[in-house]
C-alpha cells in the first residue's frame, strides 16, 4: 500500500469515528464519511465496497493497532502478561473500540461482529498464548493447554466491561482501576493454574 493511500485511509477512519460519535451509526453513511474526509464517493466505494466494508476495514485497522501496541510492550512469560494486560484493557474500553462495538451491535448482517471476534482472536490471543507457554517452560504455570489458560485470563481481565461500555453503563475506567484489575486477573490465573510442585524444576 502506498504512503498516500495509507494517509488517506487514516483520514477516512478519523472522519468515520467522528461521525459515529456525532450522529451514530445511522448517520454514518458512505456519502457522509466521504464528505467529512473530503474524499469522493467513488473512492470509498472502490476501496471498501459499501458501508459494511468500510466498517469492516475500521475493525481490522483497530485490531492491527492493538496488536502492534501490544507487540511493542510484550515481554516474556508472566512479566509479559503483566505488561500487556493493562494496555489491552485500556484499548478495548477506549472510545474507538466502544464505537466499533456499538456499530457491530447495530449491524443486522452480523458481518461486523464476526470481524470484531476474528480481529480479537487473530491479533490478541496468540500474544497471550505465547506468554503463557513461555511461563510454562519456566514452571511458572501449570501444564494445562496454553489456549485454555489464555481464555481464562482474557475472561478475568475483560469480563463484561466491553458490553457495559458499549451500552453506556460505565465510563472508560481510569488507569489505576485498569492496572488493579489487570493485576488481579493475573493473580487469579496463577491461583487457578499453579506451577507444578517439583523443587527440581526452575522457577520464573
């Protein structure tokens, strides 16, 4: 992708999020986004196909941003999880993630919901699984399937916060709250999947 197109797609994404915040999903049409981004309708239809395609691209773009941010912070083993957790929780409860969740809930086709689920699993879960597998090699966690532990960790970390944010039940959590919740989720995972009781094995 050329730098020019990358810049234009970033501008189009900004315009779409701004409209979602101002007029909601119903008012965020391809024509409205094109006008707000000072682009032509033809360009948006050529690049995205239709409004669903545009929103699917926003979902993928946000998922890529989350992955890149987590990659930049990811350490190894449980230390990696301790670093990733607060950042992930902050990003999935941020305004853009909330806007995408609301759009997906309003999409009768289910396309956006599928894109959100796919983006989360493809971009985030492998990072979590890798950190857990590293911890297991150092005997810091039980020898359960890493994918199972990752699902447990994400459930404890995120819980129903995304749904409550999307429905407007709560504001975005402050960083101290996010950090406390992330630390608690990691501590609970350690309790649920304790390391093997073998003094001959190294500890993390």
